[in-house]
C-alpha cells in the first residue's frame, strides 16, 4: 500500500494526518550537534553514511511519517560553477557570487555525477526505513537559489536579486532559467533514486510583487512540476492572500506558512491538498499548548489531503518534548 504521506499528497482521505517537520534533522537534536563537532556541514551532507545517520535521528526520536534527506538546497550551486560554505553565525556564504548582468547565463555540469552523493543517500535511506515511512527529497526553487547566488549570502529582503529584476529583467529571467534547468534534472534524479515525495522550497519568492511572481516564477514552477513523476509539494513563504499562485504551480500539495489560516486556505483551494502549518515558535511552549494548537490545525484542515507540518523549519534549541508532542498528536487521531 502507498505511504500515508503519498496518499494525503494525492488528496485522499486518511485515517489520520501524516506528519513530518521541515528541518527536522537539524540542530535541535543533541546527537546532531555531536556529529557536527566531527564533520563540517558540507562534509556531513557529502558523506552518504553520515548524512543517512543524521536523516534518521528524528526518525529514531519521533517516528514521523516521512524522513527528509539531510542535505541543503544550495548543493545545486556547485554544478552551476559556484562554491559555497556555511559560516557559523552568518549562514550560507557563496564564495563567488554573480558579478553582474553579464554573468547569468550559466550552463551546468553533469548534475547526476556532481550530486551522486545525494543519490547514494536516498538509496541508503530506502533500505533503512521500510514501507511505512516515506523518503522525502527536495530542491530549492529558482528564485531562492538565485537570491544566494546574487547576494552572496542570506539576504532578508532579497534586495540584490529584486534590484536585478528592476534593472536587468532579461538577466534576471536568464538566471532563474539556469537554475530551473538544474533543479528539474536534480529532482528527477532524486525520484529515480527512490524519493517518494519531493518538495520545492522557493522560500523567498514571496518577496516579489504578485505580478512579477506570476510573470517570472510561476512558469518556472510549472515547468519543474510538469517534468516530475512523483507526488510534489510547493513551499513559498509570505503567500497569504495569493495561494492561487501556488495552486497554479501544478504541485500536488500546497505548503502553508503559519500566517495563513488553514481553514480559510481550504475554502480557497478546494480539493488541492495542503501541508502545514503550526507556528514553529509554538514548539517553545509546553507540550500541552503544542497539542492543543496542533489539534486545532488538524480539525480545521479536515480529513482529506492534509499533511501535518510546521509553517517553516524547526528552530535550533527547540525542545525535543514539544516536537514529540506535535508528532504524537497526529498519530493519536483515529477517524
Ligand atoms: O530536516 C532536514 O534535515 C532538512 C534539511 C534541510 C536543511 N536545509 C538542512 C540545513 C533543508 C530542507 C534545508 C533547506 C534550506 N536551506 C532552505 C529552504 C527552506 C528554508 O528553511 O527556508 C534554505 C533557504 C537553505 C539555506 C540554508 N542552509 C540556511 C538558511 C541555513 C541555516 C544557516 C544557519 O546557520 O542558521 C543552511 C544550513 C543548514 N541547512 C543547516 C541545516 C540543518 C544548519 C547547519 C548547521 O549549522 O548545523
């Protein structure tokens, strides 16, 4: 039988909502912090054995319905000729960002060879988790990847990339298209190596105007989802009030951040499956509060086509007991 997560992503009624958490394998888990003493972030994601061990930490703690491969959206920068590293206290830093509008037409190297460690990781995960748990792959969306490639690092407002759109729209388009080509190939590769579900994280694309989003980003999302032969989820932050732009992407399920009322999203989106959307900060409250708020989300979302998740990633220092309360609340539902 298909995974619970896959069935919900297809819009089926499920006996309980499947549950997983974005960034579930990160710094809130003590064993992760220990492993990071031994390996740098890039060493960890490029060593399938270590990446598999990290991926499975939250599975051992909580038994979520999906394990999300331990990796990063920025891995595809390398086949496009960029190099990057993670700087503690800053975040990801791109060593050789785009130098200007003449530096955007990037052909890419052999994705499956350069990212072979991700294929190996997925194969390992499939051997480990068995039939009940879905293996979740992912990639960054073109806008979010381009944001790092242009700004050279985290940029809260994405001003450098939005400025490129304003001053050199054709260069902006070409850069997003370069990323789209890689992302498409990369997600196909993940599905070919055993990802049961894939999520596109175009986290920052919501900083564009609705018109720009529709003109530049939506067709690329459509091109990506069109090319994929497995259940898909799209996630973009700050899309409250324009969820139709996510629905039109062609993804099977629409990810919701916590600023969206999931009941209203349901009314707006009809039969389209939804994922989300507990505020990650709620996990710092006591487990009883977490249970109460999680039940509210499950009730509002209803029994069909809902994947329970947070509205964004787990924060570091999040208490393990609250994450456990979140997962257990979903698992206790019977309908
Ligand atoms: O649960 C999982 O294991 C998922 C794996 C995952 C990571 N990053 C691991 C990671 C996923 C799906 C991502 C996606 C990602 N990475 C996004 C899009 C989604 C989102 O959450 O917004 C973005 C924008 C990135 C870029 C990136 N890489 C950021 C912002 C950071 C955090 C930097 C920091 O110091 O806070 C990273 C590094 C990173 N990726 C870490 C993890 C666990 C932290 C590494 C560490 O310091 O231990």
